[in-house]
């Protein structure tokens, strides 16, 4: 995998930060694997002397959940970083091109109309994630058609179309909210605040594969993204295939975010802020920002999910609430600190 | 003179102080055309065979099936003043979640008789509610007769069963819906908690208040013996068979012993006459489960 990332573009400070983030992620993962509302010593699981129920909780419930949190965190942050680079706009995030709204529309449809649809399906556990994926896919297709292959009149135009498509999806969600019953409304509300509960291996593995493949598509183009910062026409003259860059970033982001959001619900903030944190720490080089976003995004998400599971147990706090609660004050602090220097 | 003065005083309170929770069971001035906001109240009017007085109902009034023939004033928590008044009712009876408060105040200001009933999640609460509705519509004697003949025998049987200490050991988990990742479960001070207590069993999650999402590990940790879910909540799982195998509940004693029970939501949590019957039915069922 290292052959497709060019690490020579990293300076020593950036390499150090990435190394530190990797250690941080490993630590957070270890803590997250060992703590949960059902408490038992994890070491005994690894040594194999434990009760069947504890082993099941560990392998079937806790491990997939922590892995999901990690890949969702990584995919939201990486897409955020790439989209901010592509649009050369610091406010871009996966929500902006409408992927999240499309997924939300798909999920809401199932939450509200599920009762009349499910009789035709047996694997109903898959229905909500599938519909969410379909929703985000449709939004991207719409964006593609409206901007004539993402190419028409540059990225600003596309940003505007993205906002419009977002608004259209919101209308759909609004209508569904209006006709939903009490319990459906509660489901909708909690879905839009995110949760990693109820995940199983059979749902996790397809998402894992999709997200991994999207990352493979993104990694070789990070240097080109640096060059794009000079402007689209300059980048073209310097030999960057801007069209293919757009395709790669948009399709990879859409696929990975669609896969994540369909399983976790809406988790805002992470995709926007994590790349900025890295830029504020040590420069705008995309090789560093994107890899760093993957590491920091997963650490933040795994940690937030840990808090979501433990803070008010046995109940759970929505994870989206926690990511914003711990992320935004830290982000503010960082902005003020940098300005002082 | 004093009578007029009292009337003026009452009007003054109704118009200017606008207390939302009126909770008086006094006979209404004219109970001939009633708009109902709350499923259990419609159910009670049918139970007292006074359905001819109803002119409109809200969306939560879905039992009996026949209520669909009435014009709908919308959802009980999101009413519009004109909609409620459009059928020219002489009396509006609402459940305590009737709202929004501003709309309730608007309706009050028009001078129409509006009564909001107190909600208490117990069999005594249900009986009080039926009595209250009976008094409001001016059918006190008839109501007491019906309660004595139809409800009291059920309550006495239920109370006897509830006293049985065995049921107290049964841990029940009430799931509202399972669509949003972690299932949303009824904690302390919810209607579900009251319903579980009516059955005479123990709520597996009385450590938090309100309806909250609960993680799989906590569910296994709490080890509920029985899971109650509304038909709507169970809708994603074509049948109960799929529900028993759902990863979030699969490892609970309830799923292992096939004790997941799905019933109509209003039948359990509406706190009308049906709730007390359902509580008795479940109480008997739990006793059988416990004995096996």
C-alpha cells in the first residue's frame, strides 16, 4: 500500500504527527476494546478462558462496533479533507455534496414506510442500510447529470448544485417527518444523531470493503490535489488530469460516506473539522492532511463511541452529540491559540 | 348573585390565567358535540357507548376501527385551533399531551369548553379517567355501573395476580422501535414503566428516565426475561421469528426462551379500557412462563 502513497512529501514535523496519531489510534482502540457496559476482563478472552456469553459479547458485539466507529470516523474525515481540497473551500464537507442528505432520505423512507415494504423482503436488517446507500447514490447521480459529468463551469457551480440537491432531499425528509408516527419520529431523530448500535459482521464487512476500495482510489492522487490548489487551469497546464481527479474524489467520497452513513446514521462535524485540525497543526500538504485525517478521525470517533456507551449506561448518548461536544470547543481553542502566535 | 359571581370568577380563570392542566371532572355545559384529542378518550366514549356524541377525533384515535369514519383534527400534539373548532364542537376533551400549548390557549379564548384530562399510568389512573369522562358528559351513574360490571372484576383479578411475588422477579424490557441502531427502550416514569408495573412485573431498565436508546451490551447485561414491543416497532421484522434472531436481542433470556411479545401499541400504552384488559392477559401469560 505504501507504494501508492508518496511519503517523501512529508516533512519531519508532519511525519512525527502522523506517527503520534497512529499511536493514539492504537491506544484508543485498546481502551475501547476493553471497556463496555457489560464488564469482564478482556485479557481472559484473549487467553481463551472465559464464559461463552462473554466471548460472544466481545467478538459479535463490541469488536464490530469499535471497528465500525473507526472506519466511519476515517471515511468521513478523509472525504472531508479531499472535498475541501477539490472545492478549494474550507467549508466543504461530505454533507455539502448531498451524500448524507440522500442517505438520510433513504433511511427515513424505510423508517416510515418500512411496515408496508418489508413483507417482500426477508433480510430486513439489510433494508435500511441498503436504502440509505441507494439514497446517497441517487443524489450523486443527480449531481452528475445536472453538472454534465461534474465538469460544467467549474467547481463553484457544482457546489451550488450540491446545495440545491441537498435542499431537495431535505424536503423529502421533512415530508416523511410530518407523516411519521410518534415512535417513527423518535427513530428518525435518533438516526440523525448517529449510533453504532446494532451492527453485525454481515453488515460491517461489505462497508469495510467499500471504504477500503475508496481509500485505494484516493491515495494516489493526493499530490495532484496539492497542485490543484493553484487553480484548475494552472493544474491542467502542470499536467494534472483534473477531470479524473474530480471523478475519483467524488465517487470515492460518495461511496465511503454512503456506506458509513447508512450504518451509523448522521454524524456531522467530524468531516469538517478533523482536516482543519491537521492543517492548523502542521500545514496543508494533502498527503499529510488526508492520512492524518484517517487516523485522527478514527481515534475521535472510537473515543466518542466509547463515551456514548459508558457515560449514561445502561442508556446510550447519541454519538453525533459527543463528537460535536468534544470536537467544537477544542477546535475553537485551537483557532484562538494559532491566532496568538 | 353569588352564583353569578362564581361563574364570572370561573370565566376569569379560564380566560386570563389559562392553566393548561385543568383536570376538573365537572359536568360540561353542553356535552352533545365532542371533539376528542387522544386515543384513550375516544376508546372510553365507545366503552361507555356514548360515541354518538363524537364529532371529530385526532390521529391517535384508531380504536375501534369505526373511528376512522370521523373527521380528523390531526395529530394530538400538533393541533391547529381552527381545525379543532371547524366542526363546531360544544366540548373539547384532550389528553394531557394535547398541544401545542399556544393552540390550547387559543381554543380556550374562544370560550369553548375544553377539558384536559390528567394521565396517570396505573389501573387506578385508568378507572379515574373513565369516571372523569363519564362525569364530564353527564352520565355519572351509568359510568359507575359500567366500571363496576366491566372493569372492577378485571382489576381485582389483576391485583390478586400482581400480589403474587413470582411475577415481581420477571424482568421486562419494553422496546418502542429498533430502526435507529440501538433500540429505544422505556425507562423509569414512562408509560411503558407504568404498564409493566400494572402487569406486576419489573422493568429491566428502571435506572434511567424516559425513552432512551440502549446498547446491545447493556441489554445483555440487564438480561430481560420478556420483551414487549409494539406491532409498529416490530414491523421491520416481517415476523417475530426474525425478531428473535435480531443481533441486539438474540442473547437475552427473552429471545432464547422465545418470549418476545408484540401487541398493538395503543392497546398497551393508550391507558384506556383496553390497557387494563391487556395487562391482565399478560399477567396470566407471565405466570405461565414463570411456571414452565
